[in-house]
C-alpha cells in the first residue's frame, strides 16, 4: 500500500501519471471533472484577458464591473473582447 505515499506525504509526478493512467478516462465522473476543470480554466483565462484589455483602454474597472466579467460565460466574454476594439466607452462594451 505504501509505495505511492512517500515520506513527504506528496505524490510525485511519476506516481501521479501512473494513477491517472490507471483511472479509466471513460469514467463519466472523471471525464466530467476534467471537462469542467478545463472549461473553468479557459473561462478564467478569458476573463483575465478581458479585464486586462478594459484596464488598458478605459482604466481600472470598478469592483462591480470586475465581478460581472469574472462571472460571465465564455460566449459573453468573447463578445465583450471583440467590442473592446471599437467601443468608445466601457458601457458600450458591456451593454
């Protein structure tokens, strides 16, 4: 039992890969987790880009605007990022 747990109580990368290989990727729970994790990561990345672009063009956004961007879905974030290119104001971006 003990060969996965080392004295550091940390699973090293090699062991992690072995464990992942042993987990069936066809397992719907695991696949759902992976899909959600990837989606969440992409969405956070897109929100970060939109926030950065807004800051560069219009100055630092308010906490309310920041919250709205962080909670937006990927399609909305894409729309907003395209509008930033031509919008004259932050309101025009987020309408």
